[in-house]
């Protein structure tokens, strides 16, 4: 497969009409992999888009509910997958990452069809793999993203708004994490451009986020909604593709990874971006960005993103376990200073107090 950093993309209610033109150079046999609800939402539109063409869908297969090596190996053994020229991955982050890593490891052409806007998985070449119990397993590194991203904004507008809500939280981390993680570095062209694109993951979300979320609740395709979809899927994905993992991640995602070992998170179905948005607040406290902390705290409150442990069905009793898991990963191995357990624990305590007492003091 050809190595590329920038996938093409189409957005709008008619985005799938470009499928044949874009995909036909890569073969004729297609398998579609995704979640049950996502396949239901997109199936008819995909079938209509390829009707009368040489493209043939040889099967629709469920990804298995978790982006795990076990599910990837199961899918790899399916005869239709083995014979396919290309893989269409349909759904949210875990479904798309499953199809993505499967395509990368079997050297198949890969196209993504996000049906929710909750992560940049549809655009980025990075795959995040989990254990069957939902805890983080590893990052699957590759420099091959989807060849093209087909973003049907009508399907996303009809999806549950909680996914867009979480996507806003996840995407805003790209700005804060890349700007902190790269601090003091002498960056060459690609990572420098990636960090600059990261600026698109802050103010546009504050400007359009509330209106986009309201439109999604009402199943309305609007300019604001499409701006946020592009921010979630494309802007964040380009940052990820241009900079190394050491810069594209940071303390907010470390905190998310830490929470994956807490049973309440899976039990109550808390979303990736929802938890990352909480991690941004921890990052800003640790980094002593008082003005940004107050601004993002207020923004999170306005969108009802989590700002305290009880929002995630957790307490301070869970914090030590979260911190231990968070610091075992690679997310803060490249940072402008050493992040210690005491620094993170203080941030949790400060945030709890700030919520309860609205303390106005320097972080």
C-alpha cells in the first residue's frame, strides 16, 4: 500500500456518492466491518452508492464490540476478508480501529465511514487496541491512514448526540497536549505543521460546539455541525498523522488510560472523549495554566462534560489506581518536565475542591 499522511475526505449528506470514483482503482471486492447500529445506519446508502458499478460487497461483518487483537484475528480468518481487495470500516472509533489495524496488517486498501463524530480514528493512522475487558492494551503504530474518509453528515446528525459531545472533549485535547508535549522542542516541518494545526482543536470548538451539539440533538445538518465534525475527525487526525506519538498525546490521554482499569467506567458506559475532557482539566492544573483552566472548566460545565470524579462515578479512593495506570503508559514520557504521582493527585484534589467551593486561586 502507498504510504500517505493526508487522506482525502468527503463530507455532506451525499458524501457516499464518491465511493465508486475513489475506490474503484483499488479493486472490486469489498468487505464492510463495523458495529451493528453503524452498519444499519450506513448499509443502504453504501449499497445505493455502488449500485451498477464493478464494486461488489461480499459481506458485512460485526467488528466484535472491542478493538482487540482477538477480534482482528477472528476477522482475518473469514474467507471473504481474505479474498477482499479493500476494507470499509463503518462506525465509531473502536470499529474503525479494528478495520484499520486489520487492513494494515493484511495490506488491504482501507476506507473509513464514520457514523459518529467521537474520535479522529477515521483519519489517523494510529490504532488503539484494548484487551477483551476494555482496558488499554497497546498502540498499533503505522504511517498508513485511510485512503479516503466518507463523512455522511446526515448519518452523524441522526446519531445519538452523546458521541459528538464526547468527540468535542477528545478533540480539544489535541491542542493542549501537542502544545505542552512539544514545549521546548526544535521541530522540523511536519511536526511543526502538526502542532500549528492543533490550534484548530481549541477555539473553533468553543465557537461552534454548543450550536453543533444542539443541532445534533435535533438531527439538523448545519454549517456549525459540519465544522465540529471536521474538527473532530480531520483536524485532530491530521495532527496525529503529522507529529509523533510523544507529541500527539499527553497527560489528558494518560488520565483516560488510567481510568480504563476502574470498573465503574465500563459499567456506566463512559465514553473515551468524555474522560479525556476531564483529563484536560487535570493537565491544565498540573501545567499551571490558570486562565485556560478556568476557561475550559466553564466550557465543560456549559456542555455538561465531566468536571469532577462523581461525574465519572468515581471517588478519590480510585485516584491512586488511575495514576498508577496513567504513568505506566507512554503518554508523558516526552514532556517538558517530569510528571509525578503527587502532581496528579494534587490536581485531582484541587479539581474536587474547585467544583465544591469554587475556589479562586492559582493552580
